[in-house]
C-alpha cells in the first residue's frame, strides 16, 4: 500500500472518503508489519487515535478542514513530543517525558497532522547509520543487512517503507540527505534558521536544521510551508519573508545555470554511483539548462572544519546532561562530582563520549585558537567561496554520498571511516544553505541520491527547480 | 603543535568533560582522538589572514526584550516530572558548597 500525495490524503478526508482514524490505524499497522526494519523506538497509539477521533468529529460537524488534517507522520526521537518519551536514542534520556513540544511539532499538530511514532536515530544524532543508537539499528528497506543511513535513519526508512507519507528529521552534517540517499526518498535540509530549533534536542547549534522526508517535492513543500517561519522561541530563525510557500513557481529552464561540484566527482566516489549521477545530470542538461563543472577548492576542508566545530558545539550542548535536573542520574553517588561523573559515564554511549572529548579538547585552553577559532575562520573562507560561485550559478549539483548503503558493521573499524560518509554533505551545513537529496537511480538494487544545493534563504527557488526536474532524473 | 593525543591528554580531557574512563578506554580514545586530530591538521595549512571567524551563518545576533509574565499553563508537577530527586517542589542535589 502506497500513501497518496498529502494533498489527496487531506482531500479524501474532507470529502468523507476516508477518516483520520483509518489513516492512523493504517500507519500503526504498517509499523507492526515492518517491525523487522526497526524504524521506530516508541509509538503513540492512544494519543494518535484520540487526536484522530477529534479530527473526525470536526469534519462530521463541517468544521474547516486543516491543511494536514488526519495525515499521520513520524518524528525523529530528538523532537520533543507529548505522549511518548523523547530519548534521542540515548540511555541517558530513557523515559524522559517532554514538558513542552518542539515548535515544528506544534505547528504540524495545529494543522491536524498526527504523530504516530518516534523514529530511531544515532544517539544524539551522532552518526551516519543508526548503529550508534543505544537501542538498535534501523535496517535498509532495500537490504536487511545494510544500514538505513543516519542519523535520521528511522525517519527515512519509515517513508521508504510507506509506513507514513512523511516524517521529520534533523540535518547537522547530512543526517537527512544521507539516509534519504540510502533509502530512495526525498530528503530536504532547508536553510539554517528556516525552521525553529525550539524543542529539538541540540547537537551543533550553528549547524542544526530541521527538515523532511517524503516521496516527492509537492509533499516536501507542503510540510515545509507549515513548519518554516520565524519563531520568537528561536532567535536564529529567518524572517517570514524567506518562509517556504506551498506554491510552485514555474521556471524558465534555459535561464538556469547549474554547477557540477568538481571536487565531489573525485576519486573517493564509487564509479557506479558516479555513472548514475552523471546520467541524471545529463537528463537535466537535455532539458535545456546550462550545466558547467565548477570548482570550490576550499570544499576539501569542509570535513575538517566540521569535525572541529561540531564536536565543540556538541561538548557544550551535552553538558546539560549531568544527572541533576533530568535524564539518567546515578542515585548512589557519594558527592556532587561523583553524581556528575557516574551519571554521564553510565548514561552516555561511546560515540557521544568521543565527540564530547574531541570538543572539549579543541575548546580547551592552549588549543582553542589553533583549532576552534581556526576552524571558524576557515568556515568564513568556505562561505565566501560558495558566495562567489553563486554569483554565476543558481544551483550546485553532485552526489549526496560517495557510495550506496554499507553493510551493518562494515564501517566500525575506525571512527574516521564513518565520518568520511559526510564528506559531501557537511559543506551545506557549514555555509547554512538549503540542500536536498533526490532519488536518482540504483546500483545493484541499492538507491543513489542526487544532491542539489541552493543559496541561503532561497529555499523556494531550490524547491521550484527540483519540482521541474524530479520526474526526469531517474 | 602536538598532533598526538597521549593517554595523559585523554585523562585531562575526560576530567574537563566530566567522564570517567577505564584503562582500556583511555588507551582506545588516545588512538581514536589522535586519528581525528591528525585528520583535521590540514586546517593549519590554510591562509586565513584578514578573515573573521563565522559566528552565525545568517547574520543574526542577540535579541532582547523586556521581562514579561507569560502563563505557560504548567504545574510544578509537570515541570518536575523528570527530576531524579524532588523534595517539596525543589530539585534536590548533593551538597555543592562544602
């Protein structure tokens, strides 16, 4: 069973063909049917059905049908949602019940959308496969022995498996785009500040973005238009003039210029993936656009910049998990210091500890200038280089990931090997620009995603362009 | 600049991060962190004269407003629901000042 487009789901409800309760029942049943893929940590059966009941009553009473009325969705477990624990897939937050919800969730619910489950992820979003979840690994919908990608693996797989028509996730260094590429769905990372981060567990505060997984651009746009916008609870949100709108603006394709990022087509790219990407790009070329190869030399530094800045911000953000006000607490501690040490040591998983330590190191006295400040300055260089390219090109294109989904356990030998998965996605987070992964084909029955990037704040234009090409690139 | 993260370094960092590590972990993290720090050394080769560090990608800065009383419709129970040790609506912690 495949979910129709979101617009149709709402139409069917409005016309009385289906009910919100039916939709929720189908979604919950889908979760059970696909349990072998382990995409969710918890479900909100009772709450979802209650919410559906109220929506169905409203419709019977001819009340105005909300934009997402009765549409079931899944939220990555780093979104604070009422009705189920929010764990960020970490033992340190097992059983934590949010006292408030993420703004994005409030917005979705106020338009009638119904959260049916919390998706599995790498703990605290540290990872590219969900192998760092403290609970279990999410399997790839195309191959049970392979990863779904991460850190939003559960969210991506849930949409790929048609459990729900859309899901929300976060992308700090590629955590929406990479699993989207591995699972053959559309994964959208908007501009930094497009969606409020209030109520989303922070990983790297200058990098974190909230975005969507869905099957097509129309649905992406539909959901993004509801969750984007200025929020007084997050002063880094962009002004409403940048807000994503649920309206496709046709483009004169001959006037569009695309830049293929030369550095992304280099040696570490799987040659079969390269073939799929180049084939997709050729199909776009045949639509009459100008497509050139462009070089952004500082892009080779992006991963280094990211693995200094991100752990530093992680170290800061995870210092709140100290066993005092919430989260796991070691109750037999003899003194305060012992309480901090034991709560954190027992509660945190290995990857969280690694990142906290790298972060603490690069921020420590004697190293702050050489690492953190230096990385922030190289970040400026990267931003300038991207701005330069965007003077002559509207969008940038390339692969999302150097390879297809890897086998579970394959990249466990070295942390760096796992980090190299992010090599094509981190730049967009460092520069703050919108980026998307679109299904572009397969290599040995494993999905390949095509990545597109646009200018900061020009998310509508990027979505407009993707809508023009999405049918033609596969 | 030291590119190798020694076991001594790891112990110092763990103290800053408020983490307790086993002997095995200290040795393992020494290797892992060294690998990562060695990888990011390439940043040293980059010319960044005249450039300022980026603090915010969308150029926003601190916003202030005057104190307002807002009713969030929460009860002490709902806010204290996750606290490990509660006493009389207070969060109970180990002695802070000796």
